[in-house]
């Protein structure tokens, strides 16, 4: 069984040049959004300066995602 079938939501980081990088897979959209909030909060008290560079996308059944 494919791991993305169990976790059909992926978190994508898009940089300023438009390049996209998969950060991880999540079981629910809410879980993916929580991951983004943690990533945007960063390791310190202040949030990172560029919010909104993370996206949540649903993985299509049978679609292959780059590794």
C-alpha cells in the first residue's frame, strides 16, 4: 500500500523563484495546516518574515509525487 494513500495531504514550500519542495504528508488537511503554522512560527518567539509560502495540496490517487 502506498504511504500517500494513508496521508493524502501534502505540505509544499514555494520559494521566491517559484520552485516547489514537498515538506511532508499528512492524514488530514487540518493536520497539514497545523504543520504550516508550526513551520511559520519558526524556532523562536517571532514568526518568520514571509508567511504564506507554504501550501496544502491533496495528493491524487495513483499520482506519483517526486522524492
